[in-house]
C-alpha cells in the first residue's frame, strides 16, 4: 500500500511540475514578443529594488495596517512552504516527518512557527474577504474588476484558508496518532483531544492521510493556478522589481525615430537617400510594446492603488491604469493563443489600441506618474499609455483639435505659439 502511495505521489509531482513549466514557458514566450530593451545597468540598485520592493514590500507600508496584514499572509505563504520540502520528501520516500529526528527540538520550534503563521494567515484572509465582499472598498468594486478578476481574488483567499486549515488538521491528526508524549505543536494540539474523543485510531489515520493528500494536491493545484491568476505576481514581482526602469520619474524616453524625423525636417540634407524602411511610431498592439511593459502586464496585482491615485480616474474620467494593465495582459494572452494555434501570428483584425484600450482612456491621462509611484511591484502603466498615444498622433493623426493647432505652430513656427520666428522678439522693442 505504501509503494502505491509513493508511485501515485511521484506521478502527481511530475505532472504538476510539467504542467507548471509548460504554462510558465508560454508566458515567457508571450513576454518576449515585445520589443528589445536593455535593462541590465546599475546592478546594485536593481538588487536593492528587488529586496526592498519585492521581498520587503516597501511601498505597501504607506498604509501600515494593511501592509502588516499582507506581509503576514505573504510570509506565511513563503515560509510555510519550507514545510512542503518535508512533505515532498515524505511522499517520495514513504517516511513520516523525515526532519524530526535530525533537527530535534529545533524541529518543534519550526513547526510551531509555521502553525502560528498558518493561524494568522487564516485570520487575515478572512479580514481581506470581509474588506472585498462586505465592506466593499471602492477600489475592489470598480467596474474593471467585474467578472473573473473579482472571483479570482476570492478564490485565492479561500484556497489559502483551506490549505492552512488542512496543514493544522494534518498536524493534529498526526500528533494524535503519535506514541511520543512529547510530540505536540502550539496550535494543532488544541484539536488533538477532540480527535481522540470523537474518532477511532483508524479514523484518525484516515483523517491524517486525507489532509496530507488534500494539502499537497492543493499546493500543486495552486501552483498551476498561478499562471491563470493575478497572483502570478508572487513570482514575477521579483524580476519585475529588478528590471524596473531607473530613469528619473517623469522623464520620458524619446524615440530615436522621432528625433531623426525632426532632424531631417530641420536639415533635409541629412535625410537618407533611396528607398528607406517605413518608420513605426509608438505602439498599436502588444508586439510594439517593450518586453518590460508586457512583463508589467503579467505582474499586475490588480490591487487598484494606481487607479485610486489617478486624478483622472478619481474625477470620473474613463481612464483606469489598472484596466490598462489588465487589457494589455488580455490582448497578449489572445495573441499568444493565436501564435500557438497557427505557428505564427495571423491577423485577427484586432489591436490593443481601440479594440481593448480606447482613445478616450488615453487622452484622459495627465502623465502625472501617480500610478507609477503607487504601484507596489514597479509597474508602469504610463509607458503603455505614452506608446499608444504616440501611435494615435504620429501614425493615425488622431489628436484633439487643440493639440493639432499646437503641432501646426511647431511645424511652421518652430514653437507652440502662433508667431513667426522673425516676430518673436518684437516685444523687446515695444517696451
């Protein structure tokens, strides 16, 4: 019977890892559809960002109470999974608590710490469920979360409660079966007397095995749910923080093509001769964006801090930076499926611009960088907005009338004002 369980566990493990690897590789391929961008400079600063923003969750602490709750859940998720190493080894080798004997009393300290974290995770997940579904905080009830995104957040919180509950019940049943009177853990020990009074030894064995299998199956299921969930940020927050753009906030990276066009307009003799490759300005679809912007889309936590900080959003405009990221991810997933099905991208008569993100949304942006400042995992919705607006204006000549007047003045008078260069200093002689 033991060998059957080991073989079943091995098959489950191999399948779960294979499926996760397959899905993550597809996400990697989708991200690499973006334009090249070198973000490997200043490695010391990048490592510092990784530890402070991704691991230390520095930006979350602008709201200390929520930050502590989130940090406990995060720590519980990471640290308790250390215990999964023991579960995996027990599953492979058919052993029981393989680390107990080698670690001695330190083992009980570890499991006690894990149980305290598990108990806190259960409590705080309930708090977050209440905030989302009973108190209904504004950023969790916005229209851009309707449907799957709202369910996704609830599913994850409920799953964490179930996994932590199974962990505690498994420990309690295992302790009830133990012949060692010194073997007890700080939280699950309170459940042991109930098991011993209500169930027979055989029934407790069944409870322990059931909880063990459900716990590990739940972990493997959670692992393979991540690629379909906003909680992929648990993994991508680290590379996303490391590869964050380090230029000064508010500094926009001008396009070389734009600079060249202006240079050729001023000095036509510098323009290349012969048939030149048509230049492309800005982005119409996800393939025109940087790979970093595409990784941003997958890293989005859908927390809504960006939209809450956005002045356009808060004054009733259509723009929601969170929706920009969600739309970009949805379109990227659609393009990825298209390529996977056809071997290459086949035009589906859709674009990120207009079909997913509207002109009204783009024009509402004031480029104030509030969304970039607030994002806890170094996402920049503004980079996507700017690239789409560049395409609108420079490719489609689609700009508000007020902007067109300014563009015309710049083209004809080399300045935003309707004054010829020769007349621009006339005011000095009128003083």
